[in-house]
């Protein structure tokens, strides 16, 4: 099957086909490399990354915000992806156009340390952590990275540690969105551990004034993989951020940025309606444009998730009480996203990835736990023991979250 034929097939059911992830001669290719050849020469399982895909995603975000007439500031949520070679590539973005540089969103002092060690200046790092100790705060202060304070108590403690300095505050707008139309774990009608509520802003102002803190950023993190269906909730959240910003500006605080946090999503199933970035940016323009602030966004998955696949070997194909089980030489210690967030992976055979299903299959891993099931009873093509399968959309929150459970080894990374 030619690349053109494969992309045409994508419009009828293979959402994942794109430049950099194609089918050529009935073999899955990533970054124009044959995955069968990669599997034969690599220690499996292995993460394989198409670096150029990350640059494409970064430019999409920059362009969407800039085309709306706003000043963009894109940062990578380093908790999602911290492979050194991938970070080197991300650090290189914007070399020809400084406006397209990608900064770092950190959530702990160790992440700040790591970002600096991999080439970012403290001024390019925004740190927003939760339940941070005084020691945590002091380490970030000492580095000179920007801090957004998560709670009133954190703002109070920061004020004692760094009186007369600048910082942001994270708000909780009681609205948020997640992939698949789910409720946000970060902000909603139910109290969460994140952010200062709008009615608490007068107290935040009093604390800031008492310690001489110049509030320069209004930050929120309200989303997890939202697509177009979540834009209504996102608009509700942005409108609260705009209201808080107006209040702070009217009180004399030098708010320079509204940071919309992360959670910008990508399509993960054929039935997903991809996020309309122009509509998202238009929401930001309507509410934030009049405030003359920089607009920050801190995605992890949007930048990196679709850039990477995991290649694994099929070690078992067996009928078990009438159900087909396909066992892989990889487990949730390597690819944990589905198990932590209940969001599905897409699986395709490396050979004949567009083959029609022959029936249902359960895909299991090599961790000695009963819940190490990547997918249950999904339509899947014929595969045999010794074949190779690719797990798609594995670039975010997998490599960075690997563990040594069952002393199964972590997977390596190949980048192109």
C-alpha cells in the first residue's frame, strides 16, 4: 500500500496516519523508518520517537495563539517527557525564530534542576507545584525560576521566604474539561487540592501586600486532554481567569501573563473530534485579548504524545475459554498511561497495520498482576507469536513514569 493510499485509508478509520507515521509497502513506518527493521535490530520493548512531530505540534500552538492576535508562550510540561535526546530537540526549537522557543513547565524543584541541567535558563522555567514545602520553595527561589503559588497557605509561606519579590498565583475557576467528555480532576464543582478560588482573591491580595509580593501571573490548570467538545468548559474557566486578572490589575498588581496550563488534547480514537485550535484560540482572544497579557500554555501530551510509539514482540497468542489473548513482552511498568488515567492506547501490527480485524482480542502485558491488560475484547487483526506490535501515542507520561515493578527492565529510546 502506498503512502497516498494509506493516508486515504486514514479518512475512513485510521485516524493516526500522518506525515511521520505512515504505512509503506504494508509495513508501519515512523520517521520514514521501517518498524520491522527497527524491531529486528533493537532491544525490545523500545520507544521510537519522530522528533519532527514535536516541532509540528509546537508550531501549531504558537500559530494558533499568535494568529488570534495574542502573544504566545509555549512551555513543555516536563513531567510528561524528559528523555534527554527529546529535550535537546525541544530546546533547539526557535533557533531561527526566538518567538517559537519552548520553555519548561515544572512542578517540583527537582524538575527545575533537571530543566536547567538540560539547557533551559531559569527565566524560561515556570514552576507550579502542589503541597510544596518551605525547602521546595526555597530551592526554586534560589534558582530564580518563576513560581506560581498554589494555595493561600503557600502564598503566605512564600511571602515569608521571599518578601518583595514577584510570583504568580494558581486559581481554581471551578470549571474544566478532560478527554472523552469527562470531568476534570483539577477544577470543577467538587473541591480539589489545586488553586485559589475566586472568592479567596481578596485574602490573596492581603497576603501579597503584606509581604510586598508583586503578582505577575494568573495561572490555572483545569484540563486533561480536552478536545472540541470541552471548549464550553474551557471558556468558563478562561472567563474566570480574566475576571481575576482584571481584579488584580485594578488593585495595582503587574499581571503580565495569564497561563492557561496544560491539558490540550489530541485525537486518540477514530471517533474523537480533534480539537479545533482556532476556536480555542478565539476563546482566549475574546477573554484575554483586552487585558494586554501574554498567554501561556503548558502542554505535555499535545507536544509529545503522538510523536512516539512503543514496539513490542508478540510472545503469546492463545485461545482462553473462547477469548483470544495476545501477550506482549512489555507491561504497565513501561507504558502506564492507560492504567493511571483510564485512557486507551491504539495498537497496530507492524506488518499489515491496516489489516481488517479477524475478531476480538485481549492484549496483555508481562507484569505479574491481573490488571496488566492493555485492552480487553477489541477488534484486532491476525498476529502470530514472534510478530511485532506498535503501541501508538506513547510519547507523553510513559517514558517519564516507568518503574521497576517485577524487576522488569525499563525500555530504551530511539529518536529520529
